[in-house]
C-alpha cells in the first residue's frame, strides 16, 4: 500500500488503482449482413377480355403452333376431339329423346334445351386440349395469312386432324352401341335420313353458317382469360347452330353413323357423298373465308392496303 501526503504534511494511505491493460480487447471483424433483395412484384394481370385485334393476333399465334404439331401428336389430339364431340352429342340426344311430350307440344323449346348441353364437346376441346378440324380451318388459315405458316403444313394437318376426328367419332359410336344407352333412341335414325337427303346447295350453305358459328365460338373463348368467360364464349354460338339445325362435319361423323347403326336406311356411300363431302367443303369455306380472311382484312395483313 502506497503512502501519500496531502498538502498539510499529513500522510494518508490509499490503494493504488490497477494498471489499465496495454491494449483494448479486439472484436472479430464480422461483415455487415447483405440486405435481402426486394421481392419481385407480381406481374399485372392481363385483361379479362381481349380486344378484337388482340384476339386476331392470338389466333395467328395459335394457328402457327398448330401448324407445327407433329403429325402423330395432331392425330392423337384429333381423336380426343372426336370423342369429346361424341360425348356432347350423347348428352344432347339422350336428353332430347327423353322428353317426347315437350318435343311434340313445343319442339323449339325441346331443341333448345337439348342444344344447350351440346357445347360440352367444344368446351372440353378448348379447355382440356384437342384438335378440331372445323376450328382449325380458321386458325391455321390466319397463320398463313399472317406469314406464320405455309399451306403445305396447313393442308397436311387439316387432313390428319380430319381423319383423327373421324376415328374418334366412330370409336364413340362403337362404345355407345356397346353400352345400349341409345338402343331405344328413335330420333337419330330419322335425323340421319334427313341429313343425307338435303339438296347439295342447301347442305353447303347450312355448313357455311354452321362453322361460321363454331369459329366465332372458338374466337370468343380465346378472347377470355377466365374459365367462365371461355365457357360462355363457346356456349351460345354452338347452342344456336344445333338448335336451328345447321351442318357440322365432325358432329355428323357421330350423328349419322349412330343413326345408321340404329337402323337408318342410309348407305356409307350416301353418307359420304350426300352429306360429309359437301358439309366439309362448306365448313372449310366458313373457316377460311368468312372468319380468317374477313378478320385479316380488319386486323391483319390483308387489310394493310385498305
């Protein structure tokens, strides 16, 4: 213990403070944490309903994609489309055959009720994915008109899809016959005879009007980005063509063979020559000219000089 003296000479003792350390304690050099990146903002949702010009461009892109499908894949997707059309027809004609009272007293209402469920086939095609010849007559033509496809690819895929649709419809005819669900249907044999007895010009004009409605249905469904919008878009045009009795080549691939199987006095030759060929030609005219070419004049390259 050290002795210290104050200014008066009196000694006083005090404890000496411990010496300070020679150097300060070193803290580890920890880098500052890197701030987390700001989250990427979600993209703004697209419009619920596209403008007509935008629908046209979307149709051209869709047609270009379809024109590049491998032929085996196009064929399988076309079989599915034929099956889906068969399902829609099965539901529609089962319903129509089950209400003979309404059919006799108010045939217009009965036809509308039955026709209102027929669009199930097109809805399955558009939502689940399949290749339908009649809709493709418009979409692939648009792709050609906009320089995104060539006629060789388009005509090849038209042929493959047409064949696949026929296979799918005939497969459904065979499957439904095996179930016996339509064994007592009296409407389809009568309808098969009526469809194959139309005058040539009548069949073609009905086919033009029919596929015009089908292509408008596809167009309307493409305009919407929501499931309800797509269903509504395809529902009314298809319901309209079925109610009024227009001619759809792929639907007839199911309806007429089914009627023939149920006893209609129609030969394969008459089915093909009196209905399928003229109706197919009318359907092509509607898709390629009434839909694709007309909208190209309005929104595409055909209209650039107008």
